């Protein structure tokens, strides 16, 4: 799965909508605008999204980890 094949996720954070369409965008969101910066969901999402750079993790695995982190952190999101 390439970065272009991510389902478009719309994350609602701080009364703003953020479109997440790749592991790189998800990693940026995790670094800069995430409500929970600890816990297994957050850590696994960070590692998965970063792992796509080297090819150790697929885009699909990274997206699943990001969705799990969003559930753990109770981040409101929708699939567009």
C-alpha cells in the first residue's frame, strides 16, 4: 500500500480538522498535536509510522496503529 492508498482520515483536534493521508502526516500529528504522549497505543503508532520510512512497516500497518492510538486517546476522527 502506498501513501496515496491510505484512507483519508479527518482528525478533530483543538477545534480544527486535520486531514491525514499518509504515515508521514500521521507521524507529524502524533508529534505535534496529540493529547496523549505515553501509553502503548501512542508508542506503537509512532514506531509504525516511523517504520514506513525504512520499509520495515507497511502503510496499512501504520494506518491500523494510528487508528488504534486514536481510539486509545479518544481522538474524534472520521473516514472521508
